[in-house]
């Protein structure tokens, strides 16, 4: 397994629409393993393939306290949404930034597992929020898109400033 590079906002590759997975092979399994390792290392609770510059409809997540319940979801589709809730979200592609986002409280999802077998399940709470957040990545949408243009611009400027201050330190290391 190996760590993958996570793209950061405003990288234009984050706006790429992911394509459906049609081949369920060892390369896809390796990508899923690498994505899980990258997500745990970051640390995060979810990661979409788009965030690691692979534009296929796959996401990985683990919302368990113990970080021992990884999920791999391929070609996800939300069948039903119910209720709304506002949660504070963060994103590995928008490091250090958190904002309130309104999402469906409960969802019913159809997808495929890593072998290509159809799966269908209901999710609520943090799991539902995480799935919806990661699915947004697959259509080129980020949680900052839910913010006002002014707040989104402030986020972009803050991240650029963080990168400028980080560059000299990493260049000498």
C-alpha cells in the first residue's frame, strides 16, 4: 500500500466529474487500499477518488470511533433522502477549514462493492453526512460550494497564505 497525494482547493482537478467504474480488478482494489491508507493517515473519515486525482466513482470511509470499520463504495446513487440536518464539515482537500453544511438526515443508497456486487443500504447521522460529502466530490463539488462567494473567497485566500508560509519550511527540510 502507498500514500496518495490529496489535491487541495482550489486545484481545478477537484472539479472533474468522476466516471462510473466498469472494471472491478486488482488495480481498483489497490486504489481502494491506497485510498484507505491515505484517509487514515491524513487523518480523515472519508475520501473520494477525485481527491487523489483518480476520476472514478469510488469513495472510502470509516466513521467508527475505533477506525476499524472501513467501507468501500463504488458507483453510489442516492435513492431516497429524508429530513435535513446541519453539521459542521471539514475536508481533507480544504485543510483546517470547517463550516456548517445542510444535508439530508437519512439516505437510502444503491452502489456496488469492490467486487462489483450490488449493495443497497440506509444511512443516517454521521455516516449519511459523510457519504453525501464524498459523493459531492464525484461530481466536482466541494463543501465550500455551499458557502457564500465571499466566505469561499476568504477560504481560498486563507489556504493560499497557509501554503506560502509552509513552503519555506518544507524547502529546507
